[in-house]
C-alpha cells in the first residue's frame, strides 16, 4: 500500500465526494482534548487535521506517523516543525516509548486495517499510553445499504489508486473495548455514514 501517488489529489477527491464533511468530523472533538501534552497521530495524511490539532492543543508535542512520504511532506508544509516530529514508518511495527502519550488521533486510518491488524495496533499502542489516555477516532460506518455501497466504492478506489489490500471496514469498537477503552463522546453525520468518537482508557483522572 502506498498513498504517495494520490497524495497531491487526495483532498480534491475528498471534497468532490464529501465536501467539507470529513473535515468537520476530524475537528469535531478536538475541543475536548485541549490539555493534551503528548500526542500520537497515526496515518495523518496531508496535514489539514494536524494544523487544527496544533491550534487546539497549545501545550502538546505531536508524533505524526505515516507510511506515505508524500503525505508527510504535505503535512510538514502545512503544519511546520514546531511541536511536531514526523515519522515515516509503519504504525503496525514502529517502536514506541512506554507510558508516554495522553492522546492518540486516528482520522479515517483504522479503515486501512484488517481486524487482525487493528488488534495488533492496539496491542502495540496501549502500553505506550498513560493510564487515562484518550483516543479520537473519525471513521466510516455502514448503517444502511446506501452507506455500505459508498464504503465499498471507496475500498475499490483505494485498491486501484493506493494498492490498499484491506477488503472492507472492520469494527474497531469491540477491539477498543477489549483493550480497556470506553466511549465517552460520539457524533454521527450523513445518516450515520461518518462518526467522530472520543474514547478514554480506564484510569484515574482525565489528563495526568
Ligand atoms: C485513508 S488515508 C487517511 C488520511 C487522513 N487521516 C484523513 O483523515 O483523510 C490513510 C492514511 O494512513 C496512512 N497509513 C495507512 N496505513 C498505515 C500504516 N500501517 N502506518 C502508517 N500510516 C499508514 C496512509 O499513508 C494515508 O496517509
């Protein structure tokens, strides 16, 4: 899988299909995490969400991880180097520090992963979090036939343009619950096609 080829046009494809709806999902819950200090952003893409996250979390240092060098280049051009470390690596195998992050952000990234890979991700990321860490998820859902058709179309599109091998949308919610997270906020849009979620790991206090 490689998003390099479509990185320059990614946002134009997005605007053509969804207008600003995905941007609204990405920024929907960032007002709730203003106190975050150490943030891990996985599969950030072209940096639009990173700019908003930086503005919403003035005390945070952010590790921004993406497999696509081109996406990372766009993100760096948009968001700059202050408070952000860009890491060109695979989120499923990169080394992570122990008990460090108080916030993880994944916007439309978990949909690139199979259920097994999602489980693998949670096994790797959870030990890198402080006990009461939060996790913002923006994702697609398939509550209707219409939504399922649109999601299927997107998988075909990304298989052709980016070589995505994942065949369909896995449900991250039971996996998050198994790893000790509970949902504390949720917003849906477009009849349930898109969701913004804020999860919190069971622990004491909100931010340490
Ligand atoms: C569907 S795009 C989503 C981009 C952006 N977050 C958004 O909201 O539109 C998925 C992004 O995750 C990256 N990605 C996919 N699998 C990855 C992995 N295993 N490790 C790191 N980045 C990955 C891709 O390169 C791409 O930039």
